[in-house]
C-alpha cells in the first residue's frame, strides 16, 4: 500500500470519529478540496526532486563510450554517422615553400614535413626514440632533373594525445567519471622533421616532391594516417533566457539537442565555472555562473553501431566494458575489487582476448625489469602519492592471435584501467 492510500484510510478513520453530520461534511469538503490536492502536489514535487537527484547521481559508464580508429586520408568519410577526424586540419592539403623550410631551420632547427604511423611493437618504437637516427631524403623542385638532399628525424607526435587530455578535463568539468581511452594508434604517431637542407636553394623554388629513405624502418612506415573517434564538436545556442538559481550566483541555461539525438552523450565546455550539466530528454540543462544567453561549445559523444558498408584498414578500439549486476552494485556503493578472481573478471569485461589474455598478477617491491607497458593517462596529475614508496602490481598477459604490433599497447590500456582501481599500487604489465 502506497502513502496516498494510507493517507486516505487515515482520513476515513477521522471522518468516522466525527459525530456531527455538518462537521463531518465540512471536514470532508476541506480534505477533498484543500488537503489532498496539497498533499498530492507536494508528493509529486518530492518525487520529481528524487528522480532528478537519482538522474544526476547515476552514470552509465558505457554511455560515454569512446571509440578510436585510424583511416587513410583518401578514405576519410566526412559524412560518417559515427566517426569523425580528431583534428579537422588532417583533411587539409599540406603545403610549404622553400623559404618557410629555410626560416624554420634557422629559427627552430626543424620543420614538420608530414605525420606518419609506425606500425610496429611498442618496444621497437622505444628503441627508435633512444637511438634517434637521422635519415636521408631528396627534395625535387620544378627545375628539371634537379634534386636536393635533405636530412630528417622522427619525433614523437603528441598533438592527438593533447586532444584526449582536453577530453579528460571536460569529463571532470561535467562531473562524469573518467575511463581510460583505448587509443593505441595515438602512441605510434610520429612527425617527420626536416633537420637539414642542401645549400644552394634560393627560397624561390616550388616543391614538387619529397622522398625519404627510412632504411630498415621503411617496412613499418605508413603515410597519411588520420586518427578518428566518435567525438564531434558542436556550437549550440541557449533556448530563451537564463533562469537565476536559488543561490543568487548561478544561472540555469537550456540547450536543445533534438537535432542531434538523445541517444548521444554531451559534454559542455565553457570558460566560466560549470556547476552541473544534466541531460533530460532532448535538452541539456547547464548551471553556470554565465549570466547571458550565449553559444555553447559542446562535445557530442556519438553512440551507435557501424553500418554494414563500413570498412577500416585498422581495427576500431573502444573502452566499453560488459558489466554484470554485481559489478554495477559494487560500483554504486564504492566497493573495490579485492580478489584475483574479481580482477580477472574486470579485465575480461573489456573482451581484449584476441590481442592479450590476462593470466595472473603479482605484488612486488620493485619491477624486475624495464616495463613493457606505459600509462595511457599521462595527463592525470597525482600530487599526493609517493610513487617511490609504492608496492608494484605486475600483471601478466599471454599474447593473442591478432595484431602482434598492438598487443603491448592493448596491455597498456588494461593496466591503465587497473591502475584506476588500485591507486595504492604502481601497476605495470608484461607479456609472457
């Protein structure tokens, strides 16, 4: 029996206790005309408030699923319903003049000619960075039968990782728990930096073609890679005027997302402090210190499935986890994973067995050798823990059958997620 029925029974008992018929009629009229409507209105307002609080507290981690992939420049579909380039400038044609090259060499010591993908194992890339070899190449101008020698080096590209770091800050601003982005390709991007140019060029010549001899690395160099993900940038207007909040400091803004779909997740970005961002149906409610109606920068995390005609040269990665009821219950009440079986179930929920299979873990005072994995959350600052005094948690993985060149990167993603669970340890991984 709900509270409304209980209230009606209580009123009926009170009516029965009134002997005077005129008083009984007046009491009934008062109850039906004033008290019950007031009670039901208050109850409805309380239920709405309760639903709103529950809505803000609850968080479907897979609703903010991030997918990442890699597409050759000539095959990028700007009209794709799900994936979009991380940087729009990747679709623009790169052009430079001899004059720009010479000025950059004189002022900065180098010039980025292009971005390439290193399709090889993480440890091989680390060896490349430690050796820092210089490669030879040629530059052809419009002059017939004339080429100029150039020298280049490979430098780690962090431009795309900066975009992930910006997304992390947006998650924090919008009050959404962060999950590691499974983006192995971003750690294999390199800029081809011009470091030397043959003397004799006047600066007026036009570049026709650049060729580079990467030697033993030629087999792993992939040209014109474009990283893509399911995050799209929007600029949306507020609906109507901001409504002052009860604290007399902040204002509630409303944005319509009917055109873009309620199935997607939305992150608001603003220079002013965001108090809360909540999606209700086809509208986003933003509480902020901004007083005026304005255009809002919004990042839309697109949810959906690939169409049957989609084809990717490299696998699309995601950070989705299949959660059981018990796991959702534990997360709701902040209960940590305590057993090896629970840890194995957590890692298995990412379904990365085709790449690496989790085997076991071990707590050590120090890692026995150089780590085979790295943090995929390098932008997450930790100013409290003393990493030197921490115990080490080493996770063991067995290589899978798919894409050996990605396996240590996938293991790094899993280790980074385990690191979020166990901040008291310094986590690392090893392939057996």
